[in-house]
């Protein structure tokens, strides 16, 4: 059988195989945390602070204790008695589980009721009496950093102001020198607004602690079950072997399910104390107001250029609004995530980034919402700056990009802030996008439209991402190194189970990872059961976020498959009575060189591994591999968005979106395209409508889906997707992460398009969300 | 999201419903499509003691022409209006508004009458019915009365209905002359309430404008009738000048406030733009131009 033919029958890498998992989702047969019902299970509901900043004077729980169906009422004082009132965050800070001293944001957890049913639990919440002594609320991070601002974190020893970190990257001297040589400096001040991952399934847990054995089984919404197990062991002081975290089907995560939330800890404590399973499921408003938000970066960027458009240097000064606790989920060495990828796709010889974090009276979080730790903010800033630079220089924005791209022969390329880009071909992606959108004709159409008073705009973003953490030297989460794992067990009948340390939340791992095994070992994907998300069952891993599954556990899967293939070759040689060197591998089949009919299949070998192994060889066809990536992967692409703005209302409609993505080798092109569609839709939402905002007292505006707007299929534009393929040179499959490219890259393309429509009027910036009201105001201001 | 405790009845006749509502006291509420009431209950912003579900009462779901009026029963859903030929032929302003109300899920359940009874100034039907000069019929133990929509809508979430009154239908006068109407709505996304909505109805009389109805959504404590704009249009020659003047006057009549959707200044400007555009379109529909 020819290689190509064999490949086709196993439907491995490169095949748009339908998603195995969809069968149960489409039939409503998935199991989410709220579907889990255990005998004797109680229900917990959380009382949240109505105020953004206030001292707690007293909490009276007596009426709630006496209410129908109530089993227990838990306050911060109760938790403190077990040393559980505070917990560590993923950024090395501490966070209140239930407030004991002060409340620091509206929606903060203050107490909980555990009752026989969820209605009674909520009825009793209304009976808890909390007396607050209000304090001034800080909602503006710049004000929070002023010297006389009221101290939010008076719980922290030695903390005298509201700064939660200061961090720099790049070379300030070289950058100053570059700016001194510049003909033109383009500046941009922009706020990347606070938005929310908003997974369909909110966060929740069913905590089941057996008081007799001490065994704690925690069914929870987690993107990183093993990391959570270890942190739980540290927080709760439970022996780690007694903690089992089980993640059933996860209804979307997008970074929202990376942190540990107070509700998880409280429900576990309640189950431990009461000896019965306790379920806690957030409602939608709780999810929006209290769990991991994303972004909220106030950025000032300066781009230095020569008159003919050569980029010389980049300076960024940013203030991040981290909320009341520094709970960003990010590698511990990177205080502003991977924001220093901000030089993007450009050969920028000098750059300097200064970042300061501010505590404010808002929910904590700073999660990487479908983003590799602040890459989204970085990509947005540079792509917006480049567009504005093109306006200032009178150059076409595509041309300005082209002149400054890192060229293919420059890879591996060390950026001014220290990343080593693995590979790229930025111009090819740009060219394909321009060709597909019909760029030159569009520019002509834009000129004609302008003459008629119509406002047409074309926005480009040529983004680069850095995804797939680790390596272990540079990247860890709370000290745990960012490797990942795969364990492959091939059974005697030739069927296999693959256990991975990463955690699907809808990405299609059950299909994609089976296809990797198919290509590497020749076992058809339907014969490979992919398991994850039960810490007693699968090897240690850091979970799924930051587009890391394929770069890390995908690589581990390839490597362990290859190791088993090496062992299989030994067995095949034994079965065929030839030496290993005389064998030829052809996906799923070993044959004797020169005698192709003398062959055994991988299934034959699997059986032999348990029934007829060669003398001296260990039995079985199983193994585990922990993969420590040598570097990150750097997916890239170009998005082009065409919009038309209604001058009468400021409303804008998307006419076209052309997306060219290069994520290296595509394992399942259909799934890749699905990820891109989702990201382009989310990017559209962020650019146009999504916003969590606060009034001056710190009241959260955006606590439900009529205020926090998400795009639906009705207004989401049509997407035209294309690919170039530049394999990662260091990944065993040549693959790069892709789950986040479109969320990262697309917002700038949408905004650039609107600015492009208005550029001739003098409009240079409109902060996201680019609402029709803001567009209209910008037009009025410009035409004044 | 878990509502507080409440009682529930689902009577099979209007008489039983009227009796149940009256017997339930001031905290009893009618449940029609539930698309406003249920969300409020789930947030515990509303805690009615009793729900009187009118969905099983026969005969309330019709749209019918009757003596120069269109009668729209209390169980006519937004989506029934979307699908109605009668409406499409005779009342283009209703036909334009219906598909702009929320999303298909809400339209399948929410009712025209329920929307009027809810008196949300961001509700679209309020403006449409004001522009059309419609009235509702209300039933209580003491009998039946008709209330012009202009008197029904008192303030934000406040109507002139007594707690024991059930609206059984809304009656829309059918235009007798050449007429046209249109509804324009600016929303942030599909399913969003209006940032600004504008309903217009024009009747032509011998090349001049006869009656004009203009009402505005989401720019005041209730749906706002642009009385001055209506007045200058009546008897005027239809065309860009008159429509622009009406736009300016309607913008003056609006009482918007600054909020996340935009500034008051912005909303006024959109009212002006929309009134002009909607009148132009209504005039086209009436066969005035082309
Ligand atoms: C997500 C969402 C988006 C929406 N967007 C829009 C929009 O864009 N535009 C818009 O106009 N509306 C919108 N709505 C509201 C929707 O149109 C509702 O259907 C409408 O406001 C209320 O009608 P209902 O039949 O659902 O009434 P219900 O929710 O059942 O009742 C509403 C109120 O009216 C009272 N009531 C209802 N019927 C009667 C009656 N016959 N007699 C006396 N009292 C009665 C009830 O007691 C209650 O107080 C939206 C709703 C949702 C959930």
C-alpha cells in the first residue's frame, strides 16, 4: 500500500475528521458539573458584597441559620478558624476566600449558605445581615496609583500603596537612541477594555469529601486539574494523594477556568465539615461580576520611524487594572504576561516596555481570555500604532507593514525584548490576504465611496503570537514548570487509550489527539480513546490555555507514539524474523524491504506485545512522555476587515473579513478553522460591544447579558478563511498553537477598519468597544 | 438564577383569570409571554405573590380586521405580527418594528399587549402604537373599558391600569387614506433594546400630509410622542424640507439621558436622522414619491 493511501485510511494529520465528541454534545448527552448529582448532596449559595469598598462591622447569620432547609451558614470567621480565610493567587498574591476585614470589590464573597436545595439556599441569603462601613472606592487605576490614594490592600504587610507590580522589558538606552534618530514619532493612548471570557457554562464544583477516608473528590470546572490539585493541597493542607480532581465536560473556558475561585474552596471546606457532598454553581451574574475578567490595560505606545517608513524603536508605558487581588494567571516570571511580544511581526531593533499594576476596587482576574498571557493587548497596540503611522506618513498600511516585516531568512529571530521567534513568513500571509480581499480594487472603491459621502474603511492586522508555554526554564505557574504529558496504552487488540495532561473545554482534543496517534502509530482515530481531566487517571500536566495543548501535549503524544513505534519495530522484526534495519514503516504496517508482502500490522504487533514478545523485551505496548518544549511556537497571520460607517448614526457594519492564518502544520483543518471562526467572532464582540464598566462608586455595570453584550450569529460577520503553512522547526509535528490567533489578531483589524473609514476626517483613535455613539462623537469632533 | 416563592394559576377562561387576579391582591401579576416578568423574577427584582398565567385562555391569539380597526389579542406574539399578511399590507410601521424586537426566542413568546402593559420606555410597541393612535381594551371585575395608549403609558414601568385589570386586546385604527409608515431602531446588537427607536405614520390627503404620527423609543421616561413635529407635518407638503423640520422638532421633543449606550446629545442626533429617514421611507410607501 502506498504511504498516501495508508495515511488516507487512518485519517490522521491533515484530515478534517468530524469531531468525535460532538455526538454526545449534539444529543444533549454531555456531562457538565451541574449534571452531577450525588446522594445526600447539599447546595451552596454565596452572599456577595453590594459595595465596592467597605469595612465589615458585623455579620449576623442567626436568621439564616434558622431558615427552612438550611444546614450551615459559613462566614470568613468560620474559614479563618481553619486557616482558610485567605488563599494564594496564581500571581503570588493572596485573595480573600470570604472577606473578614473589608470588602474590596462589588460582588466579593462574604458568606455562604449550605441548604437542602438551591432555592432555599438563596432564600436564606436574604436573611443574612451584614453591616458595612463604606470606604471610598477606587475605580481608576491611575488615581489608585496616586500617593494619597486610600490603601486597598491594608491586609498586606509592608504594602503602602496600591501598586501591585512594576515590570520592564527591553533596553531603555537603545530605545532612547532609536527615538533620537527618528524623523517621526507616532503615539497612541488606548484602553483595552475590561472584558469577560463568558463561557456558556459558568464555574462550579461538586465537592465530595469522605470524612472517614479523608478522600476528597472534587468535580469542578477546571482548565488545569493537576495544577489545581497541587494548589488545593497547599491551600487546604490536604494530603495530595487524597485529592482527586475530576473535570467532566467543560462548557467553555477561554481562560475563565484557570484560576481557583473562593467558591471552590468554600464548597470543599463545607463538604469536609458537614460530611456530605456540596454543590456550588455560579449564576450568570456571579460569573460576570466576580470571576476572572480579562485585559483592562491602559496603554501608551510610541513608535519611532524614519520618513520613508523604517521602524526604529518602540516605547510602551502601561498601567494595568488588576482589581482588588493580583490574581492574573500567568507564568511567574512575567508580571505583565507575555506583553513584551509587542514588537509583533516587525524587525524593530529597539524596544522598551514599562508596566505598572494597580489594585482597584474591582473584581480580580486578569485571565488570559483566549490569549497567551497579554499577547492580545500587545498585538492590538502594535497593529493600531502601525495603522496610525501609515496615516501620518501617507503610506499604504499594507506597504508600511511589508517594509518592516521580519524576513523569512532572519528566523530564528531574536526580538528586542528577548523572544526567539521560531519561524515565520509574514509577507506571504499578507499577500494572500490582500489578494483574496481584492485590496487594490477595494482602495479604489473606497475613493469612489468617499466622493459620494460614504464612509468605507479597510483595516489590516498582521499579528504574531507567542504560544505554547514552556520551556520549563523560563515558564512556570506558581512554581510548577510548564511541560506537558501524554500516556499511551495500546491494548492487545490494537485499540488504544491516550491520556493527556491538558484539558479540553471544547477544542476537540478527543479528535485531534487521536489523529496524532493515527499518523504516528497507524491506529485509526476511532480506535483511540482520549482521556483527560481526572487527576487519578492521567499523567501530570499544566492544563489547557494559552494555545498550549498542541505545542506541548500534542508534541508529547507524537513523541510517545514514536517511542512505542520503536518498540513495535522490535516486535515486528521478531514476528517477521528479520532484523529491525530490514523493516520499512508505512503508517500502521511494517514490511520487509524488498518483500512488501511480508508484513505485520500495528494491530498484529500489539497482540504480540502481550502474547508473543521477543526474549528479553519488556511486555506491553505502553508508555508515558513528559514534553518540555525547547521554545514557544509563533503562529501568525493577516486579517483584513472591510467596514462601512453610517455617518448619521455612527453605526458600522462589517462587509468582509478575510483571514489568513499560519499555524504551521494543521492536524485537523476543520477544527483549526472552527477555532479561527470563534476567535474572529470574539474579536468582533470585543471590538464592537463587550465591556464591563463601573460607575464611580465601583458598581459593576455589565452583570448580565443584556448589559454585557456578546455577539450572536445574527450580527457576526461572515468569515473567509485561508491558510499558509510555515511549520514550526522545533515541534515534532511542525504544528503551532492556533486556538487564540483570531481573538488576538482580529480586534485591531476591526478597529483599524473603522479608523481607516474616518482617517481623512482626522480621526486617529476610538477606544474599544467601538460603539456607534463613540464613532458619531469622533466624527463630530473631527468635523468641528 | 432562582426566583423567590410564588403561587401560580393557569385559568382556562378570561372570567376565571379576572377573578383570580382580583382575588390575588396587589402583588398578583398577569403572566403573558414572560419575557419581561420572568427575568425580573429570576433576578428577584420582582417578587409577585401570585402569577395568573393567561396563556391557556382561548380566543386571545388573533389578529383580525374589524370595522376599520385591527384587533390584536393579548396572546398575539411578536412573531405572529412578523408573519401577518394583514399587518404587512395595511400597517407597514408594525411590520417594520416586529422583526426588530429582540431575537427569535423572545419574539416567539413575548406579546404585543404584554409589552404595552410593561411600559418600558425602551419597548418598541409603545412608540408604534402611539404613532398609530391605538387603544387597549382592559377587563376587570367591574367591567371593560378602553384606554388610548397615550393614556396607558404613564411613566417608566408604570401604566394607568388598575392592579385587577387585564388587557384583552389592542385596537389599531386602520388608515383610510393613502398611507405609509416605518420603524427605525438603533441597537448595539441583535436582541438589544433600542438606543433610539423612531415610529412614524403618514397619511396623505390630496398630495398633502393629512395625519402624521411620530413617537420615539428609549429617549424619555416613557415612549415620547413628538407632538410638535406631528403638528407641523399635518397639512404640509411632504418632502425633504418638511421631513427635516420634523426631525429637528422630534429631536427637541426627546428627553434622552447619558448612559452606556451614548450621550443625550448623540441620541437626539439619531432621533433627528431617523425621523427624517423614516418619514422619507413612509412617504415612499404611501406612493408619494417615485
Ligand atoms: C433578551 C430580551 C430582549 C428584549 N428586547 C426587546 C426589544 O428589543 N424591544 C422590545 O420592545 N421588547 C424587548 N423585550 C421585551 C419583550 O418584548 C417582552 O415580550 C415584552 O416586554 C413583554 O411581553 P410579555 O408578553 O413577555 O409580558 P410578560 O413578561 O409576561 O409581562 C410583562 C408585564 O406586563 C404585565 N402583563 C402582561 N400581559 C398583560 C395583560 N394582558 N394584561 C395586564 N398585564 C399584563 C405582566 O403582569 C408584567 O408586569 C426583550 C426581552 C428580552 C428577554
